[in-house]
C-alpha cells in the first residue's frame, strides 16, 4: 500500500484501509516460514475491497524474558499509532483484532522485492531522508530489533518499516543496523515533528495518546514521552554505546 499525497484522499484511504483490516473476512493463505513467532499470510475481503495482510496471533508469540507475555501484537499496533501521530507513514496500516487463531495484529502486506532491504538500498542517496526518519523512529520507540530485512521498498519508492513487536521497553534496548547517521544533527523537519508529537501528551484526551495508553502500560508510555523530550533537546542522532550490543542478530 502506498500513501497518497493528497491529505483528504489519504484520510479516506487510511479510513478504508483500517475498516478493511478490522471488519473484513479473513481467509488463510499460508504460514510464513521465517520468524520466531507464528506469522500467517491472509487475504481480507470487505464488500468490494480486498488485500493481502500479515496476521500474527497473540497465541503464537514466543515468550520473552524481557517483554510481558502476550504483548507483542499490541506493540506492533502501537508502532503504527506513533507513526501516524508523527505523520511519517512509516508503518503499514495495522490493527488489533480477532482472527483465525484468536486475537492478534493484522497489517497490510507490502508488495516488494524480497532481495531488497536496507543493506542493498542504503547507498542510494534518494532514500537517505526516509532512512533518517526510520532511524529516528526506532530511537523514539526503542526498537530492539531493526534488521535490514525489516525495511521494504514498494513500487513507488516508499520505504516501509515492519516488525515492531519488541519495542517500547522502559529499559534502553535499541538494536539496529541503521547507524550511518550517528553523530549527525537531526533535520529540523524531523525535530518539528517530534515537538508536535510531544505536544499531544499535554492535550486532554488526545486520541493517539489515549490509544497508546490502551496498548502500553503507564511506565512504557512515560518512557516514550521522556525519549521524545531527549531527542528534541539533543537534536542529534546518538552514537553506539561502547560495550553494548546494538546490532541485531542476524542483521538481515
């Protein structure tokens, strides 16, 4: 799915996309062979709308020592909510709903060349602005697993970011392959987006913050707010910390 440029059309398209994912009839297409958690390719149909989608049921999540059981699907949805609240359109439309194997996250499938990923695209200057945005997004959500293969280029040259189940920890857990911008200033337009996002925390009953409070616990939401303040104040991409493994394995 590509994000249209016209704001009114975008709003309509996003509403329709979320309605399709939330209310559409789900049909199985197969179990995807990669990943540590159960991941299904499904088709979803609602009236005259149809799409392929990724479905990750809560019941198929592998327990992790550092993330509460059954919360990975919620974190995937929370990443989409933050992406939308920033107006960055990094994460494909994602919802939490009941599916073929119980409650889980359902996300639009991005049609892309599986041989392309961050490592194959990083030297093309036309993608640098998008990768800077993704790098800052990962800092904000404290992404513990930004692999190269989690960056997908669609037919319109938009880079989408997927797989956000291990994000939003209170403790620092950043692991990413995107370190090319370390030490560089964060572009002004991205700082302005952070400032606008930070202001939402101070609004009474802001819809994005209200939704995040239902997906994350209070400590995680407070940590997200602190990280937003941190990067507004520093206005700089941090460098890797010495003695701490900050590249995921495998990196692709």
